[in-house]
C-alpha cells in the first residue's frame, strides 16, 4: 500500500510539473525558411500559386496516393491542402493532417528593386496549439527540425527549378 501511494503521488507530481513547464511554452509555433533565387519574381510566384505546379518542387507531393489535385486543392489519405488566399506577393494555404491538426502556410515572393532577377522566396508554417495539450507543445520543439529540414529541401528544389529555366 505504501508503494502504491508513493507511485500515485510521484505520477501526480510529475504530471503537474509537465503541465507547468508546458504553460511557459508558446501556444503558437512559427517555422520559417527562405531561399535567395536568381530568377524573376513573377516566375517564382507562378511556381507557388498553383497546387498542380507544387508537385514539381515539393517532394512530399510526388506520391501516387494524391487525389483530387486542382489548382487550389490537394487531397490524400494523409493530409489535405487548400489554398485559401492568393495576393500579389503571397499565397496562404491551410494544411490539415489526418488527425485534424491545422497548420497555416504562407509562401512569399520578395523581389529586390535594386537588383534585377534577385528574388527571395520565404515559406512559413504556423500552428496554434491548445493550452491543455502539453504533449503537443513539447512535440513542436522538434517540429522545427523535422518540418524546417523538409522546407529547406523543397525550397532548394524550387531554386534549382527556377535557375535552370
């Protein structure tokens, strides 16, 4: 009985500490990457404003399970992507995974007025995490390493694609 009581108190204290530490972590996580490209900003924007064209530079979209690919929507068994807004210099999309977690993605094309054919493409993901899910907050700490690496690879694919044309 004494060991059971010690175990229950230990687990309770551990969970309170875990929850307490998660409160100091942010509830909104932004992961951002950028790449400089020697290409026209209009050409770069044409590669980011259409889901069909994403297949040429986003490696995760080279999957045979993708269904219903249109200019504004991609659907697979793992995720669904919808372009929600296209502005003069940015494309905003919503990525929803199979668990219903929502991430907002923004891709921006930034051109340099002083240097011709100098373009920066910036890609960011933003995820809002509920305060009552401490495990999600801790998982977001490694999300930057995982998602950030994927974003860098895909942005470099975009760079190669634009600079070879």
